């Protein structure tokens, strides 16, 4: 299979061993299945966000470190270098915006990345104000850098089949933003 666009319902049924009638009992279409999977993955990420970035009982730097550790652990649990499920899905979408189904996926993914940037912005803003983070970048720049760094690291780790790239990249990111 080659991503969302390259997979048919018959491909999914063949790979999962699910009867076609069972598939259509639960999902009206491949799009509906994909949305359900995205929503489950987003719930998982939201749990991590709540436990880390939104846990204001911890210092901003501790929240950031815990978030990055949870993301790295989640990535490591896959057992192979699979990339980011959200980035992979976004990359599999066609460039053309004529497909309304793909626009729905883009909207879901865009909302997810915006949420991650927003909650990390709040943490960075507080951390800069309280002296936990360096002040040579704004909170907005740090939040944007975080999201792009994560996605870039997952792509590079997948391309090179080297999970250590994620750990090294996250260590470098922390050196860029945290005051020591």
C-alpha cells in the first residue's frame, strides 16, 4: 500500500482480514475509517498534551521536557522508524485541493498542528517570562520551531531508518530554548 490515496477498501480488507460486510457495517467509506483513525491518534496526542504542556503544577521547562520525552517514547514504541502518523498522512494527500475528502483531512491535520503550536506557545511564553527559556526567540518562534523540528526529525529518522536522530535532535532543540 502507498498511503491513503493508494489504498482501496479492498486493499484494507485484504490486509486486515476483515470481511467486507464487517468493514461496511462499521464504516461507510475509506474516508470514514481514516477520520476515525485520525481521531483516535489525536485523542492520544491530546492526552499527552494535557499531561505535559497543560500541567501547570510543573515548571515550563519540565513540561516541555516531559512532552518531548512522551513523544520520543511514543515514537520508539513503534519498534521501527515509521515517522509521524500525522505528517505521514499529510504527505500522502494529493497537492490538488479539488478533492473535498482531502480538504477534510487537511483541516483536521491543520487543527491538530495549530493546537500543538498553541499549547506550546503558552508554555514558552510563561517560560520566557519566568526565566526558564532563552529570550532570543519569541514564544511564537519557539512554538513554530518545536512543531517543525518534530516533523522534520520524524521525516529524517524515517528516511535514514535511524531512530537516534529523534533523540539527538530533541536534545539540540532543548539546548536552543532552555536556559541552563
